[in-house]
C-alpha cells in the first residue's frame, strides 16, 4: 500500500477514535461513574504500559541523548498533561459538539504555524478544507438546542481551547524528536514522563472510582477511551 495512503488511513482512524471518545467520556462523566482526572490517569497509565510492551518486543535502535530530555519533558507537559487533562475536564463541563468545534482550532493553528516556521505552502484546497470543517461544526452546534449551566459550559469551552493551543505547541516541538528517533520510541517516553505529571492530579479521583457499579456499557466506554486514546497516539 502507498505510504501516503497508509498515513491518510491512519489519520482517518485517529479521527474515528476521537469521535468515539467524545461520546464515551461524556457518558461516564455525566453519569458520575468517574471524574475526568481519574479517567485520564487510567488512559495515560495503560497507554504507557502498552508502549513499553512494544519496547519488549522491539527495543529502540537509538539511545535517547541527554540534551533532548528537556524537549521530551516539554512535549509531555503540552501533549499529555495540559492537553489531555484540560480536554477531559473541559469536555465534562461542556458539550461534545462544542469540543469538536473548538478542537478545529488545532489544525488551523498548525497550518499557519507550519507556513510560518516550516515554510509550508498554504494552498487553496487547505483553506477550503479547513473552512468546510469549521462551517460544518458551526451548523451542528447551532442546529440543536442545548441546555445546561452556562457558566460551566463557558469554563469547559475555555479549557478545551487552552488544550487545543497546548496540543498545537506539542505538534511543533515534537517534530525534531520524530525526525531524530523512532516515532514509537518518542511517544513512549512522552507518555512515560506525562504519566508522572498527571499522577498527582488524578490519583484521588482514580481511587474514588466505584468499579462495582460498572456494567457492560461502562466497561465498553472506558475500553474505548483507553484503547482509542492509545491507538490515536500512535505515530501514523
């Protein structure tokens, strides 16, 4: 299969996982099965274990150099700690469709930053594609009536917006590492550092989860969140 086609299929699967995650996260948090930081600890923790399992099967080809560790830590801070914690917390306070709309700021920011720093050309079909995506999300968000605590929704939207900015920064600063090391190796270390960053924030909520109340639907939701988040983090 063509490498470019593989990458596009991988990104399509990533977006499908992301869409599933929105509904699964809202179901679990709205029905108070678990809180967002506790959920994030489960997601990051299991993903970290899975990435290290890959290491046991195929060790990395190149040793991480000490000069790159600060960049790894910055990637973990922006791509795991700030990004995932604020996204799940924001989503728990806002609406799924709001999250989908606000996350469109990520590709928009990446497009313009790539044009600025990486000198990538912005052609007409990129602009049209981004425009159609934004228009579609706006239609969805305005076509339905929603109820809820307005102040909480606004706070949730702001957290998701900050998460999108952090994720954009992550995409920019992680690229040199991806070019230097094996991409799976890079993601594994980012998740490892990120796990210890989210642990203090998520442990209390994780410990409060009442697992005996979980039925088949709840187990399916947390499985989709964990494994969907893991597969969507793979460097396609």
